[in-house]
C-alpha cells in the first residue's frame, strides 16, 4: 500500500533520514520517526539504545519529546520507518504517549522501500488510558 501523496512522502523521507542516526549497537534494529504538528512542522527522532535495554528510548518518543521541548503540543500524524518486510507499529508505551498528545492521530508505517500502511491510533490502541479516568 504505497502512497504517492507528496505530504506522506515528505514525512516518510524525514523518518527514513532520522533512522540513519539511530544508536542501536546491541539490537542493530534502527528505527526512525517523523512527527507532524498541526502547523505542518516535522520533528524527527531515532531510537537510542542502552546496554541495560530498559533505558532504551524508541524513535517515536524521541520525536515526541523533541517536539514538546520545542513548545509543540498538537500533532496530526507520525511516520515510523524500520528495515522490516512488515510495517513496525509503535510499542505500547509509545502508543500511550502519542495518545496523550495526539489523540487519534494518523500513524503511517513504512520500511526502506516506502510507505506500507496507514492507521488511526485508535485502531492500534483501542482502549487508551487518558485524562478521562483522572477527572473528579
């Protein structure tokens, strides 16, 4: 399911480029992500591993934290790229954080060849925990 949409391609290209900066000396599983703000800005991130693995940070969270640190708070899409035949969706922790800031944003999944799938976050994360449960 490759996309010829220029906007999708721009996001995929940014995620692919970010993947090149991944620090993955243990798993060798390099991932890039590109998060698009409501204003159309693109903030990229790559995974950063640690020998303890538990301190490893996913590409999606790096992009999100970079965006937040730059004052961005509203997001509409994210593209995730890995060197896999099947698209690699965000992990559970990333889905939770993406929901917190992007709600039902579009998730575009790709590999080195191009875009392979489009989802709404609600399809990948149908029962999120959010502020609704914290209300008095």
